[in-house]
């Protein structure tokens, strides 16, 4: 990702960023938008609560309407979602580029964790061996 120009740098020679790119939008997310979803607006999740999700888009903060039976635990701050521009209804979540996950109660990694990255090194085991 490119960096923002310095204050004393000539802005006429700097690449311009779209408002979505300044929020973290990239081709990775744009490639996930299907032709039938072209009328939906991408929004970045800003906060997740038990019964609501707040997001931000090029116009500023917005509260998302959630479909029935939506589990807000499936969303995290930083996720990109597609929403209906007229109703603010959340329609879908785009795939994540990276994921931070906690271990389960028993100390095991969730099943989805293993497919997305290698297992972390057990630092305690490394310290005991050396």
C-alpha cells in the first residue's frame, strides 16, 4: 500500500487515493464484489455491539440495519461489508485479508485458523528445550 505524501511534498506529482482506499479498500476486496452486487455500497466496520454494527464509508459513520438472525459475533472491527444504499441493510461480509483469532477454552486453535495461517510457535516449549 502506498504511503501518504509529506506536508511539504509537491502534491501534483503524488498518486491520488480514493476515499475508499484511505479506509483500506483494495483490489482484494473489489474482486469479491459480484456483478449483481454493483449497486451495494462498501462499508468498513467501525464497531460491533451485541445487537448493532456501526460502519464508516466515504460519507462518514453510519449505523447498519441487520437482517433477522444476524450474529454480530461473526463480524469484527475492520471487516468490509456491502450494504444497501437506501436502507443501510447489511447484505454481506467480504472475505478477510487477515485474521486474528483467540484460542478456544481448551487451548486449541479454531478449525478455520489452521487453513488461514501456520500454527504459531509455542514459546514455552521452545524455552524449555533450550
